[in-house]
């Protein structure tokens, strides 16, 4: 068992709170830092009441991003420690599942495959890893995840199928295009689009349902109240865009962001140009959106 140096838990809590300097000290402390984080994620140890994300509890987006960065940092520094931990105690597999996306090691694959089992409780985490390590051999198991009770898991399964690009996923994806849930239909359409691009074109011409115009703005308050400025406009009127395509690059005095298409469609109006300011209330782009139905 690792001897835990004084201050390791405090450093984990500090990093999850946004202190990047704590990461250097955790790496300097050695593999024990990763073992301690794995123990926290598995609920074996408590690094402190101020670190809900490290205890595997629900956390906000910012906390989750800090946890994701800490996992990548420690796994890339000590990959052997990760595999040693699960070899010693296989019940830790669920805790390390999502970390496996950060390693380039074939030993990750069988662990991820076990995580896809409906009773594993780690399907979403396993899918995150298979987005990196998966092959067409995993298509059938990932398709099974499309019926998971968790919306988060289902969404990730659509994304992984798109990445795998296996034509065998086309039929089950087509069946989900008619779902009453617009989110499910949009995810299925995006996955089909990626697969068909990968295999060199659709097996049959797609069928679209027009959904009407959608006005797009920056979609959130700019940090510190500073308006967004358009640094690069990437679309013109009449342009056909795909789901998730970048329409414009924006920045202010603090950060930069991207305006992306929330679904496929045709640009019918552009009301921005490079250098223009775009606030939350100002329409930047209008899309004639559509939904794939076949």
C-alpha cells in the first residue's frame, strides 16, 4: 500500500479548485498521487469535503473540467500505476474507465469492453475511452448502448458510432431518426453523416424534414461583460453546413470561443463581419434548419 505523503489530498483539492500549480507538485510526488485520485473516485478515500468531483459525485462543468485535466495529467505521467492499480484490484476498473482515453496502450481495450456491459455501471465512461481506442469490432456493443437508460450514455454512444464509421451501424441509426425526441434524432443524423462521409457517401440519398429558421447568437454571456468581437467569419449566405460546424470565431479581451451550428441546415442570413461586436441579444447567423428522417 502506498504511503501517502502529507499534503497530497490538499493538493488534489487545490487543483480541482483551479490551482494549476498544484499539478506540478502532484506529479513530483510520484505515482501515489494517481493512486490517491483513483481511490477517491472509487469512494475508498475522501480527499476533502471541498472536492465533490474527486469523490465521484455530481459536479458542475468547471469542476468536471478540472477533474478531467487532473486525470490526464497524472495518467500520462504514470500510466503503469493505472494498470497496476486495476491489476491489483479489479473493482477499481469503473473508477479508472474514463482515464483510459489518455493512454496509448492495448491493455486499455479489454477493460473498456468490460465496461460496456449493461450491469457495469460505467458504460458512459467506457464509451469515452472507446472514442479513442474503439474499432469496428465494438460496433455491436456500442449500438446496444443506444437503448441505455442514461441520456448521457446514449448521447456518447451516438458519437462513438460516428467515430467508428462502421456501415453496420447505419440501420440501427436510421431507426432512431424517427424518434419523437428531437435530441435523439439529431444525434442519429450527425452519426450517420460522419459514417457516410467515412465510407465515401450515403448508401441511399438522405431524406430531410425542414424545421424552419433558427437564429444563432453567441449563446451565453461574455466573460466580465466584455462583448464578443468576430475575428473570423466562416460562412456566407447560401452555404450548407453540418451539425457542429464552426460558423465564426469570436473573442474578447479575455478569452475566445466559437459559434457552431446546432444542426444541419442552410445559412439564409449572416449579420456579422470581422470586427463586429456580437452580444447575446444580437442575431449573428440565421440557419434554415433541417432534420434527417431517412
